[in-house]
C-alpha cells in the first residue's frame, strides 16, 4: 500500500507561477520533467486537458515546453479567498495511452488596491456626545490574499477624531472612529475626514473613503443683542405704521433653537405699549398711536428675545425713543397778478406776476424764502417789493425759436427743521414775431442738366426753412430777374412759389449755352417780410448729338473726291488727308478715322488719328489705274456718330518733276538742268494760267462784287504738283465758343500745316471753300511753302 501511494505521489507533477504572466511565457520543460522524448509528444499526439477551468496553458510540441496561452488572474480563477490556488490538468498521450497529472499553483501578486464598499460615509454626531465615543466604519476589502491584503488604515489629521484598528479571526482588519474631544457645532458644524486603507504588498497599494461628520445642535447658546441699549429718534405726528427701528438678536444655534420671539417685559409701561407695536417674529417696532412732542418727549422700552428650544434661553435690551419736534405747518404762496403770454420781443424788466408768501408757524418755522426752480436757467428773476410780496420780472431777452413755453416753478421754503416747502407753477406762453429770415440749407447750388432735355422737366427742388410760426413761416420762392443775351431768366426757368421746385422751360443745347448763373429768393409772409437768396449754377452737360463734319477734302454733297497721283509714287507717299470736326466736346468730339471700303487693302493705309492716307507700297503694272476708298470719321460718344467720304484715286504714268530750290539765292538759275520739254510744258501752263486770270477779272468786273476772299500770294519757293490742293475753312459758332478756322496746305513733301486763328464770336455754322487749281505756282520772295 505504501509503495502504491508513493508511486501515485510521484506521478503528480507540481509547478508554481505568479499570476498575470504574459502570453507565451515559459512555465516548465514538460518533456524533460515527465521523462519523455520531445519527438514522442508529436508522434503520440500529446494534449493538455484542464479540469474544471479554462485552458490557460499550451504545450509546445516542438520544444516540449509548457507555455502561457492566456493571462491568468488568480482572483478570477479562485473565487474563494484562500491562501492557495491550484489549477489541475492532465497530459494525455496515445499509442499507448498514458496520463500524467499536473498541478499548477498560481501565486498571488499585489495587483489589486484596497476598495471601500462606500466611498462616502455620513455620520451624525451630537455636540453633546462625550469624548471616547466610538463609531463603526465600513472596512476596505482587497481581492489579494496574504501579505497583499489590507494591512492598516490611516485617518487624515483631526484634533477631534482618531481611529482604532482591530483584527478579525480571519485576519481581516476593521476600524472604529473614536471621538477625542468635545464638539461645538457653533465653532465647527461639519468635519470632513479622509480614511485610507493600505495593503502589505510591495509596492503597497491604497484606497480612500470620505467621512462627513455632521455635528447636531443642542440649545446651548442664548440669544444676544448687538448692544444693551438702543437710542432712536421719532418725529411727532408720525403716521401709524411708521417703522421706528428693527431689533435683530442673534442665536448661534440652529433650527428651533435659533428661532426667536420678541416681546415687551413687565418693565415697559402700558402707555408705551399703546403707542408702539412690537412684531414678535421680526422684532420691528412701529408707531401705533399719535405721538405728540408737547405731551411726551421720550419713551423707554424693555424687550426680550427668547428662543424656541426645549429649555428656552433669552436675551434682553433697552430701547430709548426720543420724540423730535416738527415744523408741521407748510408755507403758502399766492399769485396776486399774472400775465399768461408775452411776445418774444418784450424788453428786459417787464413785469410778469406779483406773488405773496406766508406761513402760520412762528419763529424760524414761520420765516419763509421764495426762489425759482434752479434745475434750469430761466430768463426771469424775483425782486422783493415789500414784506411778503415778490415781483416776477424778465431778466434776459426771450427767443420763441429757442423755447416757446415756460413752466416757471415758484418754491417757498420755511426755515424750520426739517424745512417745509410748497410750490406753485406759472405757465407763460411766448408769442412769435417775425425776427428770422428764411435760410437755405446751402449757399450755392450746382445743378447738372443734360442737354436736349424736355421742356418743363423738373431740375431740382430748393427748400428754405424759417423757424418762425404761422404766416411768419409761410415762404414764397421766385427767380430774381436777370437778362442773358436779351432773354429774361424767367423765360428759361420757372420755380414753384410754394415748394421751390425748379423747372427748365426750354430745351438746352450745350453747343449754344453751357451754363447759367442766377439767384433764387425765398420770402416769408410776415410783416415786414424777411427774405434770403441763394445762387444757382446750372451746368449743361454735353450729349453726343452732333455728327462729325468732314471739311477736307471738300466735296459737294454726295459727290466723290478725286485725287491724281503718279504711278511712280514711292512707299509712304501722302495721297490725301481727311479732316473732320465735331461740334460736341471732350470725348464726344474726339474723331477717329477708319477705312470702310478699299479696293486694294495692300496699297493704302489710313492713320486713325490724323486721317492721313499714304501708300504702303509702290504701284505695279497689275494694279488698276483707279482706286476707290471710303473713309468713315467716327466720334467717341455713346452711341458713336459718323460721317463718310468717298475718295477716287487716279494714277498717271508721268508727273512733272521739279528740283529742290529751297535755300537757294534769288540769282540762282533754277532751270539750268531741265530739258527742253520741261521748259515748254511750264511755259504753256503759265500761259493758260494767265489767260484764266484775265477771264476771271473781266467776269468779276461785269457782276456786282461779292464779299471777296482774300488770297495771299504764294511763296517764292513753293511748288505745286498736278494733284489738287483742297482748302477748307470750317467754323463752329455758339454763344460760348470761338470760331475755328482750319487752313490746310500741302507742300511738295506732302506735309500739312493746320492753323487756328481766333475769330470773334458769331452764331451758327459757316463752311466756305475755294475751288481747286491745277498747275505750277508763281515764285515769290518768301521761303515758306504754304497755301492759305
């Protein structure tokens, strides 16, 4: 039997490990401990069977080691709080079947802190509790066992309480709260303590609980007054219900022990109790009867305050009430004479009212003073005329526009203590006089009006303000007459006399009138009437209502301008120059030029700003002899207006050639190098010119002489090609504009000279032209080459 038991004992293998080991941690070499070959574990299909528990372990069949499969918590595996905790399992082998018994002891570690079942413990302790009294407290529990369980308790510092630790039969620690000193609720009503439980682990863990001790009150404090004797003053004739004073005794107890009741003691006289009432709850003393200073000057009250404890305690005080003599008759003020209204232009010193004052009291209580209300500065003063009589006079000039009505408050006050006063209010109305002229909001109005406005259109509304009243405030507006170019201003503008609406009576043209300056007067209906005027500046704004006028090259209406140039013309040669004028102003008069139609766009170019048409290349034999150009002159208005001119350019094979004679002395022979054909041609042209001039002179002599256009002689060195020269004079006249004359000349180099002499003002448009002339000009002594 012994041998059998020994063999059984030897067949159980025991291991010990701490709880909370990590997964995969090594426990033991199972193959070595069981005397097995590592290969046999795999061959014999070794497996681990845990009895009555979850499988926390596993066998590594490659190494024969027993390892942790899942973390183990000793407190979860062994629910009962025992010192030892075993996990039983079997290792089962097959082929042949063999079973090995294994016991794994799980050792406790200090992984749990002590915990109180109640985090906050409330205790009610009477302040009459004697020292040494004990109070049981809830103990702490620790899931750990042995040395890791609760070892001791600690209490936060307190001079009134301590703890007593006791050990139970099972080793558990219990704690009692012990009262060390006498409690005083009035000194310290609540005690807050912290109880700490500490276990014996390394390192130790702890848990805390709060202990709130509420000290219960006992009636150990008597009510007290702030002072033993109170002195208070009360006026005679004080109305019933007047509060004399409020007593406020204090009791440091609480609850019913602090609830007080106030009452008179037997030492208070019955008369005093008839005149004054005492509220038993609030301690308020009020007047109950009629107090007369002449009958009694003071009263004594003896009052006690008693609490409502089981054994009531009380406190006492004395109240002295002193009666104050009053000035109980009010002064009187009487209006003897009064003016209800005055005009605003009355002189300073004008009498408004006569007032008398009186008081039925005597002495200082019967002496009275009369004054005006000082809260606002009034243009009035009081003068004493005789004993008890005063006069109310005007002290400053009145202005109804500043204030039209005065409420004059007369205040009469006696010299008693406290002083009594009475008042009387006089209402004085200030009547208006016409002392204010109408005023415009501006001294100068600038009004912009677009030209071509419809007649009768509203331009603006002018309004003036007159602070006077009634007829002194009613205003009439009218235009102050002024003639402009023999035309009355009232023919151009109209104003509504009632509301100041200003209308334009005609359609304005910016090109004729640019601005108007006149005055508008506003006059009230007072007697005598007052007026003021304002300057109005009407500015006419320009509209793009004028089409550009082409003045060069000149042509009859609807005709085509013809120009002749030689086919040998070089690139960049000036063929013609288009000049247009626009009667508008600024952007509306800014003219640009564009080619609307052109027979060959590669042959000619047009400068969009100065209107010069130049060749862009030389003529070739393929180019037709006649070219047609349509040039449009467009202004920069919105919308833009335009005019067009058609130019027909003809080319000739040969052109007359002239030598440069500029800067040569007069004695120099100009024609030295010219061939005979050129001399013959020039002679023939000169002869034809002379015949033409003679014919014109004869015709002029036979007809009435028209207004001649003076043509200055041509300059000496000026040469003219076969192409036509156009002379145009365009003049734009308006009431505010100058004449503009445009003189064009073309030198043999193709340059244009533009001159603008100032000519006196006129009216309307005037366009004059001089017919073209073809042929060489005569030479003169002048070196400038200009055609005027």
